[in-house]
C-alpha cells in the first residue's frame, strides 16, 4: 500500500463475531469452521472465545448487548474503494502501462506469444467470462452504506445470522458498510425490501445508534461463483490464464490468488494452490 499513488485506509484490529441467544447453535457451527481453518493454517492467530466484559473492552458500546462472542485477532481491513482508486492512479502514472476502457475483449481475440501480441492474456472478467467457463454462476448480494456519526466501532463486526454471513465494516468518516445478502440468483435488479430490512435490522440490533444513520447507498451485484464456491485458476490454452470464482471473498483472498498466479507464471506450477486444494493446473 505504501508504494501506491494515493493513501488507502488499512488496519489490523481483528474481527469481532457476535450472536443473539437464538442463534447460538449457528455460532457453534461457525466456531467449528473457524477452528478447522486454524488447524489448516496454523500461522493464523487463534480465535478467542470472549465474554461480555471482553466484548466491552474491545468495543465499549457493545458490552451490554452481547453476552459472548469470538475475537479473531490480527485480521486486516482496508477501504476497497480507496484501494481501487489508488491502483488506478498508480497504473495511470506508470508509462509502461496502457489502459483500454470500454473495449470488450475475449481471450480468442488475441494470439499471445506471437509478434505484435501480448506475451500472456490473463482473463479476470468475472461473470463476463461465462461464455468460456460454463460452470460460472452469479450469486446475488446487496450491501448498504450508511453515515452514522453516533456509532463507534473500531473493527469489522460479524453478526451470526441463520441465512447470511452479515457484517458491519467501519470506514473512514463515520461510514459503515452493512452486508451482505447471499441469494442464488443472477438478478441484478434493485435491492428487495426484505433484504434491506434484514440488513438494517441487523445493524440496529448490534448498535442502536444506527437508528439515526443516513442511508448513503444501497448497492446490488452478482458475484462470480463456481460450483464448489472456491476460486480457480486455469489455463485453457498456452499463455492464457483464467482467474475466477472469487465469490464473496474477493478482497480477502486476492493476495493468495495473486501469489498463486505469479507462481504459475514463473514456474508452471503452484505449491500454494496445492496446499489449499485449488484448481490451478493447465486444462
């Protein structure tokens, strides 16, 4: 981040996981999933079961609302929109990079490795790649961005929910992103009343200060998803790499996907991909 053209908000204050009494069983299931992840990736800081006093120490405004939770220390958070803007500014300032916007292309438009053509074509089109990757599907998601001066949260807070992995992510300037629904549909229409009510009700249940928040944006999009909900990197032909299926985890797993892609480009195989069971082989 320090090498980019513009500053990007970033912190590593961990993530707080909370739940209401009626969702305790779902919280127990989530704890098992997190424990399994910790066993597979031992370098992660172990999760910490916490009580109301520990919750209050982390987030003083929440200690009276929740009796227990989980704390995931060391988890990072960044402002994704600021990152995109800074990446764009950095690329525009680099004389070696040429950007072509509003210029639809498919891998078949190129002959990589031949005279006058790129050395490689790397296809990161998300659902735009579905004509060449039939297994892709869209999973609809909605998020709400609010301005809430009366709310103070130091870190992302995840609320256990029976249907959605809901979260509240603080951003600079008293902005909060509340998301995200998860609906098996390619529908790109505006957010439904049901989803909006669930997201806003969840936020209010975490902190009553959200009652006076101002809704800045309600956004809808479909995430590119493969049948196993895991990402994949494949090479359908020489010098063509397709990266897709990041589902709802894009910014969180992008660094590992980048390392995997770089290993494949440099060495033709990826130990990182093998360690996580990702599809990352020529096919």
